C-alpha cells in the first residue's frame, strides 16, 4: 500500500527557507506516470495548492508562490522535495504531499488520491 | 487563477440527504474531485472525475457536475460523515492552476 510521509523542521525563522521532504514507500515514484503535489493548510483555513511535479521532473506551481517555491523529485531515493524561501508568518501551515493519480485526465487534472499525514510548520522567531 | 466557491456550512439530520455545491466558471467542462477532511486528519478522496468513487468509499457518496455548479451528494447521512468537504479542479486556461474550494463544513444534527 502506497504511503507518503512528510518530514522537516517544525519551526522556521522569518526570512529563512522552509525545506520539506516527502518519502514515498510501498510503491515507486516513477511507475505509472503519476504526478506528485504539495498542498498546505493554514490553521483553521482551506487547502491551498502549492505545486506539482511529474515523475520526470516537470514542475507546475501556484503563481502566488512561484517566485519562492522550488519543487524537485529524486526517483532514486523515492523522495519529493519542497523549498519555500523568504518565509513569513503567513506561511505557517500544515504541509501535505499527495499523489495526483486518480482520474482519466492528464496529470494536473487528476485527483489527489493518496495523502501524507501532513507536517506542521510554524514560522516564528 | 481559477476560483471555486463553496458555501461555508451545511447542516442535516441523520438519515437525510446532504448536498454540497462547488461553483466555478464553466466548471461543467472540467473534472471535479471531492475530498473529505475530518478534524485533525489528512483529506481523503471521496469522489473523482465528477461522479466516480475510489475503492472503499460508500455508495452513499455521489457527485454531479453541470454548467457552473458541481455537487457532492451524501445520502443517508451518518454522524461519521461530519467533516469539511473540499472540491478540487484544474484550470488549464490560467496557466495550469489546481484550485481548491474554500471548504464546506457538514454538521450532522
């Protein structure tokens, strides 16, 4: 059974870079032409799409975060990575990674069907 | 970016039918997916491609999509269905944007 697990520091200082890793187990990142997404949820608020990376490394991201976001995939390690620089308190949220793999459409049109448990990141000095 | 609009809350009694809507410009031409998020937990996909159910999701969950509104219908609502529900859709015209709705809190009375 495919499982995703986010990891990274729970506390980041303002203006620094938030770096998270998503480890994929129980299946291969590079099988099935799946896409892999990052989504965040500020406390008490809605889900926000951060970006998606294909198993071949193509990236798509939210225009509101584009200048600060870097997404990557390491198929040899079965890991996804998210870097968000110049963070502020507004970036405090639970960060999820998820497989975008359910549906009959193309990559970004598919549903997020397997989610990690999420990791809380607080931006504070 | 593409905006999906959901009502903040819906309340129904057990055994009744809940309908949760998701509005968007010409959303009927897109594939809409629905996620259930219980308090303190990660979201779970309950409907994809407008009306299909992933394995393990009860038949009580169904969906439809036409015009400017997609709808998630939960029949014979149970106490365990109380959760936030989010719609998701992709818009290619705004430069490959994946949108989530603002979420609807389903309260079972």
